């Protein structure tokens, strides 16, 4: 069995249910899956559950192996996480932070400096290697966060709103990197709010609503005016541009 399986996952914060018996189609290697949905739909919470950062009921398995039962160090090698923002106040420079992320999964990693530098070069941010983390812009910090997430060569890559602080050029660079990482056989799962961007870059969109699966499939199947009206409460047009790509145009509230 190859892929990431999410079965009957429920999660509460106090008395408030966030995920309600959520089961998804298997998330497959080689694909970019975008988690979409309105605020409070459970998207970021689902990422935290997959990463084993939040307690849940149900089963989340990678290639048939229950992640909750997996040794922590092995799981750290298999799953890379890019949070919405890096913690503030770090005294490390960029290269040191990526080396630290590498060693978090492997203990002492031979050639750690070279591995970390290679990742920075792959993402086009090698020039930031000796810059202090706390002096970077928001967009630069997000690219460094991606470097930390992929330096251990994970099987699964989880990203929470990875483009939120990036300018247009860096958005394209990051999303292109995600496509390349998926093409190498990884499972890539990202939370994106921009539906037009999701339509362009995702192989599959998983739409969550009120902690449950609303729909899942290729962007052209999931993104319809009727769905956007029912789930997002907006009047929208879903059209093809001159290059055949799906565009989502919001005309107003329902």
C-alpha cells in the first residue's frame, strides 16, 4: 500500500469539534494535494494531525504503517513540515538553522553543511546562508522554512499557507519547487487560500467544510460556481484563460 491514508479522524479543541470523522481518498506519491476550504474548516488542524502535533482519534498511515505508532526519529525523517511562520527570536543564521533541522531527524549527519547548502541553492536562497534569521523579511523566512522542511529528504511534505508572505516571483519559485519535489515521488500536501493558484498548481483539491470532507478531485471537477456558492458563500465564475488554465473570478457575496 503506497500513500498517505486518513481514516475516520476526529479532533477536538476542548469541547469544540474541529475534525469530524474525516476520511480522505488516499494521498498519492507524485502528486500535489491542496487542502482548501473556508476559515475554520479544519485545514491547518488536519496538517497538525498528520504531523502528529495534535492528538486525534482515528488512523493516519503512511504506506500502511500507522504514524502514531512510528518511532519519533523515523517519523521526523519521513515527514517534513513547513508551518505558517518560523518562531521569532532565533539567534541562528540561515545555514545553521537548516543544519539543525537536518540533525533533528538524523542526529549526527555526515556532510550536514554540504547537504544544507545544497538545499539553499536548490531554492535559490544560497545568498542568505549567513544571514541571521531574525533579520530576514517574511518572504525570506518562508523560503528558509521550506529549506528546513525538505533538507531531510522527507517522503511527505506538509505546508501551511506557504505562499502567504511571498511576492509573485517567489510564489512561482516555491510552487514550482513543490511540483518538482512531488515529481521525485513525494506526497505533497499544502493549505492554500488562493483558489486560482490551487487550480493552476494542484493535481488534486481536497475541500473541507466544517471539519468534514465536502469534495475531492481534480481542480476542474471540484471548483464549480455552485460549490463556491454553497461552501464559500460567493457568486463566482470559473473560466479557462487563453492558455487553458482555470481561473476563479469572484463577483460578490451570495
